C-alpha cells in the first residue's frame, strides 16, 4: 500500500490532466493514473482541434467555466511557451429548418442569450452578410448567424501533454499504462486498486471519461452512454480559394443544418491537401470503448460528405484525406456531472463531457483541485447528481 497522497486522479485526459496540474500547482501531493499514455487516440481528447466558445448554446450555466478556462489557457501558454488557444471567431448558424434530434433545438437562441448574459460582444448577421465576409460557407440569405470573436479552437493533444508535463515538474507522480480497477472509501482515506498495486489518498477524482461506467454504479447517472463519433478532413478543391478556409477567413462553427444532426467544423491548419475538419454527432448507438470500431469506413466518409459537407461547403472535395474516431460520454440534455459521490464523499466524480466538455476543462480542473483541497471554487451546483 502506497499512501499519504492528498489526491489521486484516475484518468489523465482533458479533465484529469487539468486537475493534476492544478493540484500540483497548489503544492498538493498528487498521484495520477491512466490506462494508456495521454495524449492518445483511444478516448475523447484528440483529433487536432476542439471548439471553444464562451456563449454556449447548451445553457447559460456553462459560460463562467468557458470564460475562466480561456484565462487559464493563456496563463498556461505563458508558463509553458506552447500555443494552445486560437481565437479566430465562432459562428452559430441556423435557418428555419434545423437539426433538433440531439442537443438543444434552440441552440442559436440560447447562444445569443448566453452571450448577452456574459457580456460578450457579438453580431447577429443574415446569411447574405455572413457569406460576404466568409465566402466558404454556403449559407442561405434567410439564415441567421450569431458571430463573436471570442470563440475559436484549442489543440487538445498539446493541452493535455503540456498540463501533464507541468504537473510532473511541480511534483506530481504520474503513472501511464496503469489501469485503475476499483476504489473504496475507508474512514478518512480512499483506497484505489490498480493492476499494479494499491494506493491511498485523502480524495479521489474520477475523470475516466468513457471508462467511467466501469468504475461507478451507472444508476447514479441515468442515461449514461458512450457513443462513437467520426471526424473527417476533406480536401480543398482545385480552383477553390484556399485562403477562404484559413483561420482568419473561416471561424469555427456549429451549424443547425436541415438534417438529422448539427454539423461543426474548423479552419484548415495545414495546406489544401491536409483537408478541413468537419463532422456531426450521433447519440443513438452506444459502444464499448474497448471493442468498438476505430476506423472510419469509406461509406461513412461519403455519407458525411453528402449530407453535411458538400451542400454547405462547395469548395471542399468529397476526397476525405484523413479521418478519426473519438468517444462522447453523455447523459441526457448534454449536461455535465461534477459532484461528490453521494455515498463516498471523499470521491469526486468528474464527467463534464456530453460532447462539449473540452473547452471548459482548464477551469474544471481548477475547480476539481479546489474541491479536493477545500478551497472556494466556481459554482458547480448545476452539475450535481440527479437525485
């Protein structure tokens, strides 16, 4: 038995790496585990880019986290010298017909309300004006577009790698390729069993992402589901204006297209041959993270292009130059669960995922560290277990 830790963190992806860094920054004795070696391609924290937006169409309660996270990303950049955050603008696009099967059918309206509540300077544009400014987007004249310059994208692999490196530099003990098997609260400690040994700490933070269902009673989180998501990069067509797809001319976006789901995407970060990342979401089919299909089929690439890419980005070729698979760990209403375990109060469950968690992760990691150490933190009451 190895003990005397202030906190143990299980899972070192978006939330776990941030929590480990923030704990170590505060001088806590912290031990972090991951069954793999983050950053890796097997969970939810990879794929080159993640959207960040302070005006969240999922609800006004997310804005304080996203705003604080942006501040923390800049602080981490200054400390590490690594480029993590690019604020090239965010657009939420909707027409009269819009995707409503998953998430919030009033995404555009809630985004606008969130921006007003958070005091974010923004514009409401019609399709014609937005298309004039950003000609790569085939928006319709009657579409409505929310646009701000606060949003942009994060580089998830760099965020995780940098925070873990800084955590280790500040004294954190990090164990890669060590799987946590179980935990138990005893008196004033939490005992954690892994494939390699047993450890104890005053507090345990569970940030296991898609592997969380294997560690807790899923009845605590009704509707908990892990789903497979595909992402594709489509080549810029010969003859198309490549500059229209670069960050200064192509904001990150969430588009309530008249299809089954929303689409979302990012600017080109390489050359025309490296493609533009655009995708959608699905919440119907649950998967096992250890046995699911991890390649994107040609048929999936073609279907995504035909329904969500080709009609809206005429400058993109149906040639998919790269694809990847990631996992969403979701509960209904796309909400987060960040709360102390109802039966084991020294255990903090951090499942702020549901497909839109990464942008908040720096602030969530800070709040988790503060919770573990008994410090004041941002209000997380909206993310308690439903009882």
